[in-house]
C-alpha cells in the first residue's frame, strides 16, 4: 500500500513531487517502492507550442491500467513510459521524465471536465492503495485569486476540486513557499500557519538528480537548490526570487483548508463544469486570468539573437550570464539558455561547458 502523489500544476511539478514523496516516505522509499505520481502534461511554451494541457489523444505509446478492450475512455487511467511520444506539433517532457524519475508517471487528462478528472484520480488512488497527497511547488494553490503576481491559478484549482470529489482522504503539501514567484513567502506563511513543516534531506533531491540535469523547471530546481543549502537571490525567466531559510520547507495542510483559500476550486465544485473549456472559463471569470493561455501571455516566445551564441567560450558565456542575472547571485538554467539564444534542450550542453552539477548556476 502506498499513497498517490498528484503534481498539482504539471510542467516541472513531477520533479519536485518526487522529492516530496521521498521526504514523506523516508526509509520506505527505494527502488522497490516507486511512487505513483499523477500529473498534467501541461508544459511551458518552449516545450509545447500548443495551448492547454495535453490529453490521451495527444500521445502515442501510453500504457493503460483498469481498462479492458472495448472500454470507453472513462475507464481506468493512462501512464507514461520512456517510449511514449507526443504527437506533433505538441511537445512534452513527460516521456523523458518517465525514464529519469524513479516513479511511475500517470497522465491527468482534464479534457472531459471535472467529474471525469475525479474518476481518473480515484482509479489511480485505488491502484496505489492509499490516500492522496497533492504537491504544489511554490504555493499558488493557496491563491485568493487577487494576488498581483498570480499567473496560473487554474490547474491547481482544478486539482483541488477533483481530489475533493473523489471522497478519498487528501493532504495538500506546499513545497518552497514563494518559489514560483506568484505569491510572496510572507503571505503564504500566514496561510500555512497551522502546518508543521518538514525539510527534505539531500538524499530526497538526489532521487531527482537525473531529471534536474536537463529539465527546464525553475520552481523545482529552486526548491532542490534550497534543500542543498543555497541562499540568496536567483534570476529566473520572470522574477528575481529570494532563497531563504523557509525555502527548503514542505508544509502540509488539510484539503478543506486549501479549498477554503481557493475561490476557483470552490466555484468549480459549485458548478461542476463538464468540459475543460468551461472549467477554464470559471477560473477566468473569478481571476481575470485566461486559464488555458496565461503562461503564453506572460512569457512571449524569445527568438535567438542574431547569429546566436555559440557554446565555445566559457568566460564569454559566464560574462553574458552575469549581466543577465541583474545582480542576483544565481541564475536558473532555463533563463541562462534563453539569454544565450538556446533552447531548453541545450541545457545539458550548457551545464557541461560551465561544469555545473547543481540545479542553479552561481554567477557571483
């Protein structure tokens, strides 16, 4: 018997969710006990140029559980393998994560609305045999909907509402308060006041090391770096984020408390939208943020500079990145690649050039 871990927002959240799972299971974690991690295939625009989360119809090579021949798509759930492929023009890091994370990655497909998503999660939790643990890196799952830095409230709210509908005991875990740049650390600590935090050890982050070496996630990389003792400011694509003594912490709170903070989750439970588009409309009505386009609206595509930047001169590359850091002590590898006119797939080459073996690049 194990618990089902739900990466609340997709993207790089499965990486941080694995770290959380290792921290929460302690000595029970290991090669013989890979956690089940459910996640949206909802990626940054440089990974997936299409809008919204990908579903079963967007992949080849998924494997299925709890579904027999002739069963409809409502039965069971789908899982990723390293051989899974997104159908162009869509893109996804999930197949590669399925190979590099010691976990079984399960696909959350919200295309058929809230009730369908809840049935998927219930089937996954039954396969795991335990309770549900939602993991959110950064803490925007506790949004009140009006924070000035809020960017992507919809996916987290949909997760909360769907898990509530399962009726299965559920705990929400917030990792690295404020590290996603959407709600400040101080405000989140007020909303997490009832929880006693856990701080993962380095062994927990080591389980995600292969994925952190190439994945463009920033929030999960910031959390892993904080666990390793990094402090000070970090330049990300959209923010300068401080790493403090609070940053390594993993806070628990009951599901009902998280929903009590989140007006979009409450509205979704009241209205039970039957499609993804209808659910996104609920979120936009309450927050003013388009549920399926917010990341793309906020982070426009960055074209490479004229002539590009060759990864040949280490000193020149470091000089360029120090200037791009805007005085911060560290820079994320995602922002470093964008600054140099590279893509996220060039992160391993960039790390090799700069001899970086940590989740962040130190520039001062």
